C-alpha cells in the first residue's frame, strides 16, 4: 500500500511537488499523465487549470475537477524523488 498525500504544490513547467504522509517528497510531470490519458492535455491548454490542483479527502489522490484526477499510487510509483539540488522545475 502506498502512502497518502499530505500536500500538493503546482510548480513551473507543469510539475507537481507531492508531499506524502510518510515524509517522502516526489515530483511528477503532468506530461507523464498526458502520455497515458488524453484528458490531462486540458491541464496544458486551459489557462490556470493546472494551478487549481487539490488533495482529495483522505489523501488517496489529487484532483482538478470531476474529470481530471490522479491516485496517490500513480504519483508515488511514477514520481521522481524530490531533492532540492536536483529539482527539475524552475521554482522549487
């Protein structure tokens, strides 16, 4: 079982910083989701939608609206370990 999400922060270049309840921090590029599911292209094309991300109740995922969401499992498994000196986003 994967840890639950404690906090999500939208960063530059459509990257998310996810903080999990076990203390792990991961970066997740929305481009990963775009390769799997077409609906995520909306986050790249609709102004300011990406920044509206929020943690779902219970920390089992994140969502933007009723159609666009990601599970904690997807984010934990496919996210890249966050380290301040190797951050891939501009404003980490």
